[in-house]
């Protein structure tokens, strides 16, 4: 029987004991990691944001897992590839606290792009070849450390979605172009997980500070005070969605991986009681209300039911990160002094621009029909 540990932890200063207990409850570090193994610790490092913004995995979580890997007499390394348009990796490492942690623990911090990559056919219908960083391919084991966040395209990002970071740099943007729809991108994420799962020893989710609303980069910080761990990432994602009152049957990633409510019922949940947490009224992205639109309506009125990216000129700083992150080249500006504009005829509604904008300047332009279904809280 698979085990899921759920622990209450209300302070990152107390994280080591909570992380240690969470891993102990699902079998202990020695049951997952063997002496001498090279272990890639894979946090979520989406963009250069401070830990308190809840965009990235907190460095205290990473530090705690580094210590556990060392305790198992293995060799930890830390690495990720941020959003495809983020180029200054050293700034990101410093801003997220990863540089300080790795220096303190004398652990290698790996730039997934700098070490090269190799392409594989992972049986995806939309993306013929998927490249993975050599850091991922060359390690013996992966410990997956996602942040608990919402996602405007996928609704939820945690264990499975975090592995998209194993694809280096700008390639992530390119794959969005070929798998831009929710269902297609979900299949790609599922196929990436299937390709890597033999290396993933366990997933531990940082939900002390989580993100709700229109995440994953510009949502609202929500203090959930939880840490959860499991050897099975999709099962852990399903359980977290379940306790956050989301219908897992509508989640395309879990559908693609054949994870059902029955699987959650068969799992052994250990640790803190659910009554210790305040999980009510967790806000998922407003856009995902389109997912519940009946299929007959979508087929009949689909061309009138759309949401496109929109630039807010009041807060836009003209940094053009939105344009650099757009896989469809749908964002440009008329001249050097103008604001970026979205060509809605090219926009594929992947919302990479919204995900990576550092100023919360990318919003959503909805069709009249979409406005009926999408009511902002």
C-alpha cells in the first residue's frame, strides 16, 4: 500500500524536523537512497522571486533534503531550468536563496542548459522529440521538490508539473507551441513523468506558503502550513487536489496517468490530521472554469468561447519578457517606446507570458461568452 505523509509545519525555521518526519513516515531516506548515488534535488525555480512570494520552492526545504541525502551517504546536487525566457540564472539562484543554501552545504548547483541535453521520443502525439538536461539523465536518482501552486493553464502545479523543468530553457517554450491546449499539454506532462519515473525516488511538496488564484507566477500567497510526501507523484498531486476540494476527475494530467479517486482511497495517509489545517475556499484559477463547460456547448460555440492574453499598460515596464516567452511570437511592440501588444489572431492561450511576467502586467481578454462562464472572485 502506498503511503502519503501529511505534516503541519507553520514556520520554515522548523522545516528540517518536519521534512525528516515526512520522509520517515513513507519509509525513511535509507529506503529511497543508496550510499554513493548521485542524487538530483529538483526544486521549482520558475523565476527570480524571493522565497516569501511562494513562486519557488523555499530554500529551507531544499537544505533539509540536502542534509537527508548526505545522511544517506549519497551525493546531492541541486538543479532546475527556470521559465524559458529567464536568461540570468545566477541572478535567479541568488534571488531564490538557492545559491546561499548550496554554498553553505558545499553542494553543486547545476545550470540545466549549460550542461547540455539529449532528445528522446517519449511517445507524445504532439512533440516528436523531447530534450532532457544531461544533469537529469546522468544522475542516479531524483528527489522532486515542487511548490504547491495553481496554474492558469493546467489549474494546478505540483509533483508532475515540476518535472517539466527537466526540459532545458527555451525548449520548454517551443513545446508549448505544439501542445498549447490544456489536454495536449497534460498529455505531454504525463509522458515526461512516465519517462522519468524510474529515477524519481519520492516527491515532497512545499505547501507551507502556497499559491492560489491565477498562478503559477502571479497568484496570491496562501499560508497552508503543510508538507506532504509520497513515492508516487501523481498520487500525491491527486490527494492534494482532493483535500483542496477540487474534482480530480476533471484534471487532464491525472486522467492521462489513470489516477482516480479509488487510488486515493487505497493509499495510507499518515501524519497530521486534516482537521489541523485550514484548507477551505482555496482559490483555483478563474480561467479553469471553462473546463466545466459542457462539451456540446464547446463544440457548438467553441469559436466564440476564448480567452487571450492582454497587456496592462498601467503596470507594464516594457521589459518584453512576455514577448520572449511567447511560443507563438504573438507579442510585439510597434516601436521602441510603445508598450507590447498581443496579436490575438496568433495567441494560442498558453499563458506563458502571464506565467513569467515579473510585474503582474499580463491579464486576460475574454470573449463575451467566456465572461458568462468565468466570474472572477
